[in-house]
C-alpha cells in the first residue's frame, strides 16, 4: 500500500519541530494528529504562526507524541506492506521516522526508504503548474498529493 505522508513543522531549519502529521493511503484510510508536547509558539517561524497554526484542528486531533506513535503503529499495522510517499522527504520522512522508530523498533511492513513524489512527477513529465496549491494543513495536503498521485502516476 502506498501512503502519502505530510507534516507541518515549526520552521525550515535544523532545529525544526513537528507540529502535525497526516497519512493518506491509496484506499482512502487516513490518520491525522497534532502534537501537544513537542513545540512552543516561540519555536515557530512567522510564516508558520500566520499560515499553519490558524488551520490546526485541535480537539481530539491534539495528542501527545507517545499517543501519536501508538496511533501511527496501529494505522500502519492495517496494511500488509507500506511504501511511504512524500513531496518533501527531506522533512516529512525525518519526522515520520522520529515518531515511528522507537526503542530500536521499526514496523516490519514499512519500507525503510521513502518515495519522492516530486521525482516521480518529474520522471512522468507532469508539469508543476498541474500540481495543486497546498494549503499548509497536513491532512489537506496529504489528500491533495494522493489525489494528484492517483491522477497522474498510478498505473
């Protein structure tokens, strides 16, 4: 099963911290969470404060990193095999790994390298202007990327 992961995070630098993560599978199953114990407002760039934080769902989506890890493992366990796809694997993959990898354990059904969606789109000759404008909300972005993948790349 191919699954798109998308993350929102505090800023574009080495000290960035995860804010939210979404996974959308080819079959439509989804997981979305926001972390309540991983960052503070002062960690966030001005862009994130104005464009990401106002869109957060809060409520039941807002959970601890430990709860997020448990939900992520349960979600991934639904599938025989998983390939993670991202339009920004340098960021999303690192955050995915930081949540899923714990105490030396990695889900045996999950491939240990991501698929770069941008590389796939480029290989297929899909033009950038055909790409959807991503709203900087992890779940909405992941849904759009999966839709785009299905429209242009799924064979």
